[in-house]
């Protein structure tokens, strides 16, 4: 019998592993793989996600998306982001926030993020692999001064496997229970925890330095702002600078 929660000792990328299981016909909705060590992890914008062995959440979950998400695609992302945030907030006293579109920040520093990769056949959204990487017990991040962990912000150790199981359960339950009637509530929750909301931030847009005020994210996943020639931005158009730069 196939287990939903599976632990890998060592893997290049849990997202790659999960996608391979889909190709092999060995995956089903809700299955996930947690890695104790990942040596070629994926991040947003083709970045590498580096994690100390056994100290963090490295998790990829296979989802068969509801057909409702074809019309409301961003709500899939919003549900995943808020699910992860809620689990972490339950073990953190500092405020846990979502940096648009799906990074997790604690005390103005990045503690992790989600990478969602989709498999589409003949224009039909068949599968999603939800990759979740969260720094739990890792304390050192080299020259990356913008990274942090749950331990660094709370001075408390946690079991990454138990947190991963809670994240997996929260994501699956919330996606399974999705109803279009919840859209306004989902969006309200996402925006209530939006990092830098109503603040002026420095960023790069089309290779030009800008200062914009972050307002909110709409149901299409666009970031609404003030101080730019357009009143919203799409993912991939902007690079935010860490505070102090």
C-alpha cells in the first residue's frame, strides 16, 4: 500500500523526485516526499535552495487540482501560502508573513518559500507539485544576511518531520475543501499577512530602481502598488531589495 507521507534520506530535489513519480504513474493525490538531505534543491527564479541535512523542512506534495482552480488559479497559490504560514505561526511568537507571491518571512527575513510546478497535458492542468522549503533549526546561512530560521527567531528547536506532516495535512485539507464561495475570505487572509503591506519599499522593475508602496494582491495574483506608472505588477516583473539596501 502506498503511503502518503514518505521520507527520503538523500535526493537531488524533492520536486524532481515527485515529478518523476508522476511520470512513472506511481503518484496519487496527496502523496508527499520529505528529504533529510537535498543536494540540488529548487527555488524561485531558478535559484538553488541550500539546506543543512536534517535541520529543515524539505517537502514536495503531489496534488490533482480541482477543476475549479482552472478559473481561479491564484487561489491555489494563496491557499498553499496561507496554509504554510498558519502552521509556522502556531510555533512562532514573531509575526509570520507572506512575501508576494509565496515566500515566508519572519522578522523581516526569509525563512522559506514554496515552489509550485504544474504538469499540463493538452492545455489541461493535470498535476501540481507543491515544493515547500522552510528553515527550522538551521542557524548559519553564510553570507546570506536576509535568511533566517524558526530557531533563530524563537531560540527553540522543533522537529522538522512533525512540522512537515502538519504542513502537508494543512495544505491537503484546505485544497480539498476549496469552494469558490471562499474566494473573498482566502484573499482577505492572504492580504492580512502580506509582507510590507502599506509600506514603501525599494525594488528593481525592468532593471530600473524604483520606490513603490505595496497595497494588496488581487484575485489574479497581481500586486497592486502606488508610485509606479502602472497600478499593479505581475510576478517576475519586480525584484525587491532587502531592507537597508
